[in-house]
């Protein structure tokens, strides 16, 4: 009977740490591996939005969302600047 006072055991509790971790990876990879930064940043933004909707670890989700967005937009800005668009 799970009526004790403990932490909430749900996969949604992992959205924050995963989003933050992928956001940091995306930000670091944006300077070295642009394609991998796009993938990690997209996943960080996705998990960040899912975490904000679920309501667990909102601060970590927001930080992961911002870092992931920067990790995606940084390589894309160079792509648009140096190639004249797609």
C-alpha cells in the first residue's frame, strides 16, 4: 500500500535533470559539434517543455529549456549567416 510520505516516483520527475543535462551538453557541443548540438538541444527543449507542463523540477526544466534553445540557435545562426540561408 503506497500511502507513505515519500518522493513521487514518476517518470515525469526525471524531465528536469534530463533537460538540464542535455541542455549543458548542447551548449558545449554547439562550439565543437554543431550537428550533435542540434540533436541534444532539441531533446533538451522537448524535455524542458514536458517538465514545465508536468510541474516537477520547474527550475531545472526552465534552465534546460534555455540552454537547449541556445544550443540549437547558436549553430543555426552560423548556418544562416555564412550560407545565406538554407
